[in-house]
C-alpha cells in the first residue's frame, strides 16, 4: 500500500509539469500560465530553491529513492528499520507543508487529490512504523 500511494503521489506531481508547465521539466520559467503577476511588494508566495517544475520532477525522484530504501535497505537495518519510516513521513510532511506555504493551489482538482493520497500515505507509514516497533519489542521481550 505504501508503494502504491507513494508512486501515485509522485506521478501526480510529475503530471503537474505537463498540466501547468506544458511539459517543461527542467527549464527555468515564470509563473504557470494564467497565474496572476506577483505583487509589487514581494509579498507573494515563498520562493523555493528551484522552480516548481523542477521540484515536481525531484518529488517523483525522491519517492523512488525512498521506496528503494524502504524495500532494499530497511530490511537490513534490523531494529533500526523504523528510521526509514520516519524519514518517509518527514519527506511527505515537507511536501505537504510546501503546498500549504504557497496557498494550497488545486489545479484541476489534483492538489486536493494529492493531499488525500499523502494523508493516506502518512497513515500507512504510521501503521507500518507501529508494527515495526511492536515486532522489535516482542523480539526483545522474547530474548530476555
């Protein structure tokens, strides 16, 4: 479930490059088509380290990297595997916070759908984290 939700959210963000930026994945650009011009006093949305189109591509890449770690590294971490879940939860929380910081846009309903998927992903990760902790406690109790 975690894998499916993460891929859905990553692909949703990736699709925004086509919905908002006409497929411009890495080039620099101005605001998306139809966006109002920035206010004269600089009171607009927060500035990100990269343009949004690049952040959307990196969002998908980040999910892929986290899923690879989740599937291939976490099982080898033993009792420390819970750190991968925490890193995943923090990643999703940063994405959610970034969306809120720019005013919660909802182009074609994809914004709210993405946040629903991210909320479900966090719930699934918390459930997985809970089972990892319970399993670790049971194993340590059996060892004593």
